[in-house]
C-alpha cells in the first residue's frame, strides 16, 4: 500500500476571521461562496483548516456539536473541502481522520455527496438515510392549508427549544437562539395556542433556504413551507428526508425541482437520535 503524502501543514482551529478564505475555498471547488452560511457555521460550530503557504487554505471543515458542551451527544461534520491543487494526494483522508480522532467518542453524522461517500465509508461511516435537494419557485395553492402560521416572537423561544429538543434528540440551543439573526424569516405553526411546528428561511446567494423544518405532521410542514414562500420573491431551496414522500411530491407539484441527493451517514451510532417523522429538513446539510 502506498504511503500517503504528508499533510502540507498543521491543522488549526478556524475563526470567523477565516470566513472569506473558506468562501474562496468553496469557489475553488466549484461551490457557491456562501459567505453568510460560513459565518454562521464558524460562529456556532468549530472550524478546522490547513493553511496554504502560498496563501488561503488547503482544506477546511466545520463540526457543529449538540448537547452538553463538554460531552456532546452528537457532532455534525460539514463543508469538507480540499483545494483543487491538492486534490488526489490523500489530504482529505488524513484531514478527516484527524477530525474523527479529535471528536473522540462523540457520535458523528454528515451528509455525503456521491464523490465524498467512498472516503467516509473507508473511515467507518455507515449509510443511514438520504436527503433530496429541491429548488425552484414555489407556486401557491388556491386553497388555504387550514393550519395557522405566524412570525415567531421572543416569547416563543422556550416552546421552540422544547419542541426542537424533542424532535432533534439533542440540545441545540446555540443554533435556535441564533436563527432570528441568521434567517430572514422564522415562522411557527399553531393549534389552539400550542406551537406544533416551526421553520426558517435564510438567504443563500439568490435563493432562500428552508431549514430547519420541524412539524407535527406533513400537513403542518406544507403550511409552514407555503407560508415562507408567500413572504419571499426568491426561489426556495431545501433538503428533505426522502422518507417524507408526500411532502416531496407536493413540493414538486408546487414548482420545486429535484437537484441532487445526499447520503446521510453516521459514525458511532446506527441511526440519528430524535423523531425523524417530525424532522422534515435540516437547517443546512452542513450542520446535520
């Protein structure tokens, strides 16, 4: 077996000051710059990177931890990138081995592209699901959904955190409390004064990304998605768990088209915690 080439520099923590370099790396690999998302992830999560002696970054990724600060219940790995000029040299494999080792016994998850999946399988990640990315302009239905929705307020925070913890299966207060500043819209669904779902739409390039999308059932998820669409003139983008077949079919009928599939993978656990039946879309695939 050939000896892998050494990593071209030490792996170091990334900070918010690195977000432009991270965006440059995204662009280098043909991804959108997504500076707004990079800024959020580097603030809410832990970034890791390798500096290029010639400037910029050789590699980068972000790990978002959930649960107790010193003993997280789950870590989500995302935005794993290696610069084009260093591709095919084993940098990504060594980089990811370091990240997995750094996380110790913390269970891990990630959304893998078709290109990335073989590497993650070599590292011991197992396939546990799939998500379908949809994008397009939403065409509203003529009939109202029958579920009341409204903008979230500060008074909703306690209820949102309680609901999110039940559905996600781990505490992500540090994510939910940042949503009002990160997202352009944060809406809740109510029934008899009780919050039965919530969703956000945040700006990403020319689109609004819908996520998280947490709802009691498919009918509630439809109402939230439609309410977000009604308050933007941008195309929508979202990543929906493929087990939610009814929501996927409905969204496609309303104008969203399938763009890609990502494979949901885990390490150290056989399936994700929480209640997938009420978890329709993640905040972003980069954060689980």
